[in-house]
C-alpha cells in the first residue's frame, strides 16, 4: 500500500529534475483527486486513479490492474473501473509531468477534454494548498 510519506518522497524527488513549480502542481492534483492521499485508489495504485485505457506511451501489459469503484460515484455512470497499479509513485509523477508537457501545460486535460469543465478543474486544483513542496 502506498502512503502519504511515499508521495512526499516522490514529489520532492520530482522537484529536483522537473522543477519546483511542476512538483507543486502535481502535489495539488494528487491532493485534490485523492482526498489528500486518503483514497483507496491512491493507496493501492500509487496515482490519483489512472484508468486502463489507450495510453500510447505506456506498455500497459507491464502493469498490474485492479477493478474498483470510481472515486467520484456521484459524477460517473460506470461505477466500477479498471485502474493501473504503478510500481512506484515517482514513475506516475514523471508520466503525469510528461503528459502535461505533451499538451502544452494544459494540466486540466488530465481530468477532462471538455474545455468548460477544464476551467472548473483548474479552479479546484488552484484552490489546494501545498504541504510538501512549498
């Protein structure tokens, strides 16, 4: 099981080679999406709940997966989802940072491709306070 301490260590390491601002952003995403590292998805998967999908840059056959309920049951129609279990949190942090770069810094695309919903996601993420990377 992944812990908040594991996340803190990964984020501090991420800051050393991706920069403080990027590590701060990813910490806020983690905090908002995992209820401050308390969700089962985080504890089991080491990420904010990355679903199995068509990720061209990942060889998904190398990852274990788990079927579990979505973190946001009030917002989804399909409650059970298949999530990727990451080998460690730093691997996920690097993947997410690269994903953000691939979309020209549009970190809200991680949550949705709907531009109106991206505005709300950015507001939510920007409202979160960093505790590890200040």
